[in-house]
C-alpha cells in the first residue's frame, strides 16, 4: 500500500525513533524522549505510539507524548505491565490495523521476553531484536529463542526495509568482518557504512536481502563463520550463542 511516509528521528546518543505519516495518521515508533518527536511533528498531532519493547530508551517518551497529544499507546500484549501508558496490547496471532494500514506483529523474544516487531507496508520495525549487521543482547531470552525470532525476519520478503532501534552499524560491521573477511557483500557494505557515518548519515533503512547477505547472526550456516569460531558441526543455536558471546566481548 502506498502513502506511508517514514521519517528517521535520532534520539539520545544512538537511538532511532520513526515517525510514520499518512493522510489519516501520525505515529511514532519507540520514542525514548518527547522533545525530538515534538520537533519532528512540526505542529502535527501525534495519533499513535508504537513500542517494540519496554526498555526506557524505546518507551521513555510515551507518557509525555500521550499527555500532549492524546495519542494511543500500542505495545506487546505479553508485556502490558511494563509498557508505560499502554492502551492496546497486540500479538502475532491477531496483528493490528490503523489508518487503513494492516500491521503485522512478529513476536520475537530474546532481547526481552515481550519483544515484538511491526511489519507495515514493506517495512519492518525491529527495535533491539535485529540491528543492521547485528542483533540485540540476550537480556531475557535463550539463544534458541533468538534464533527462532531472527528466522521470522529472514522469512520476510527480501526487499522489506529494515528500521532498527539503534545506530550500532559501524561496530557491528567491524565485528562481522572478523568472522567473515572473505564475504564480498560484507566488505562492500563495510565501505558504504564507513562513508555514511563519516557524513553523519544514518545507516537505516537496511533490507532483509542485505541482512541475509551480511549479518553474522542470520548467517549461522556460513562455512566461513563456522570455521572462524571452530564450530563446523554445531547446531544453529550453539553457533549463534558463540557469535553472540564474542560480540558481547568485542
Ligand atoms: Zn532494548
Ligand atoms: Fe535500546
């Protein structure tokens, strides 16, 4: 469906919130704070606040924005009790709908128990579950859960645009190169990312196609990665866990 306009709003030091606008709606995804959202609205009225998970750097702006605009707060039903000001809980089975847009909900536990992603149009808002060339830390989930969650992203159409919660891309790309120096798509992308960041440009959106080609956490089957970590025969969850452990210490 045409007509959804997406604006990237840098917040805090490295967070991204996103403003979604169409004729009938004006929504923000994951507002850590109110001020940059208010500025980006340029006088428009916020109608909805969508949260991917409860962490304060994704929901810290909820109450102030809700109070200022009367916006409806949407978040994971499974994590209702931790989403500030929540009005409507959503789950994967039922999805959701607003302003004529069908919203797919993916339940993606791993970073947090209740983490979800929103699929709207040909875009996915991944919060801290999938990053550009990375993934979130496992604060509340197991490697097996995260592998299953990441597989839901990999199953989206290749040209789906990926909007994630943080600008961690340069570090992620450097780490990815330590595991897969022979991956040409990764080498090319690394150069693109360095150039973008040198120009202070965001590295979002990515695409599912690019992530499948370069994100080590989606590439647990890669022979080069498995050789690099000495795990030719481990299952995907074990390989994922080892990559995650190395990234945590990178
Ligand atoms: Zn988080
Ligand atoms: Fe975060």
